[in-house]
C-alpha cells in the first residue's frame, strides 16, 4: 500500500465506488479509507498532506457521479459511530456529519422539535447538506445551524459559529476539508404536528420525483428562484432524451436515470446535451448541482 501502510486496518486499494453512489456508476478509488475515529482520521489526513496524496470526502453518494476511470488519491468515507451520533438536549440537536438526513429528521420530530422536516425526502448526509445548503420550498438547512465543527486545512479541530457561517442558495462558505458535526437550534412543537408536515412534504415529492430508480437527485441548480431548471429542460423538449443507458426522467426533467448498462460517460454526454439545448433555446447556462469526480 506504499505511503499508507500504517493505515491498512481501515484503508483498501482499488475499491469500486459505484455501490456507494446512487447512480451505481463509475470506477474505483485508488484508496478508500473508512477511519473509525477522529484520531485515525487526523492521522490519515496528516499522512496525505505530507506525501502529496489528494483526498476527497464521500457522503451518502446521492449527489455524486464518479467517472468511469475512477478517482486517484484517497476517498474518505465517514461511516463509523464516531461520525454519526445524534444527541438532543432541549431545543439543540448535535449531529455527526455522517448522519443521514432521514433518520435525523425522524428523531427530531419524535423529540418534539420542528424545522428540519422541511428537508423530508432529500437524500444524503448532514455534511453534504451543510456544504450545499440543501433545502426545498419551505427553506434550507442553513437557517437552523447554530455551529459546525470542522477539521481545517492544518488538521486542527475548529468550531465555526453562526456568525462565521454564510448560507446562500444551494451554497455555503463551509469549504473546510472535513465537516465533523453540526449543532442545530430548533423550535419546540407537538410531535404529531411535525410528523403530519413530514408526511405532506413526502407525498408531494413522491408524486413528482422518480423514486425507486437509479438516479442522483436533481442534476442542475435552478438559474434563479423564479426560473426552474426542470421547466427549462422540459420546454427544451428533452423529457425522455437518452444517451446510451442514461435517460432524462419523464416524471421530473431535472433527474437523470441510469438504466441497465449505463456508464458514467453516458450520463456526462446527456448532461452536455441538456446544457447545450437550454443555452441555445433560452440563453441560460445551467450550473451543476451534482459533483463529478
């Protein structure tokens, strides 16, 4: 394992990333690391800095397309209990960056705390949601953040307080190498009322989005709050458009579905087709919401 011999207990070589993403596409990671605690994580990052190995953090894989040739360097997946704990104290909720959003929302609802239910139906983890300020019509995760604990570029643990944080439309200034956890400030509410709101949001999303398929979630950001990428793609006549095994969903045009036999290259060609058609017909330059490795 060369430079990473000291980390053999939690680092593997040439491991496929496809099963770890919603698309189920793409090649292997040169190294895949699953550190079991903060000490292992900081030691690994220090080694990567000293040896020049690049690092990437893999969350829930719902907002990611891995190229067919795979990824060089080290892909780090934070999945151990050390990074996925949830604690509720009064109206404050502490959640590790690896906590999936769905169980977090359920736990806060059962605890009689409202706010995060607006994220119902959004896939991924707390860390990924924070980086892109995930949200929907009712708001976004950033409005509930009290603080975020990170590992900075020197490998030191830092707490980013609310006053240090900037959340915009599908964006934040959380550009630290690793997000470790977040603390949320929520509002007390009757648990039954919160659960009812979750159900209403879920029903609407289920009716309009292609759940049950291999898909990444939305592909493009809306150009403006008033201009929908979905509508632009539909009006470009691209519902059902295909490139190889990749297809624009006929249920929601801002989703791409990977059919059997699809490759990451098929998805990338379809993305290019969509962007070119929308640019030619409407003059908008669609910006990707998914990451491409």
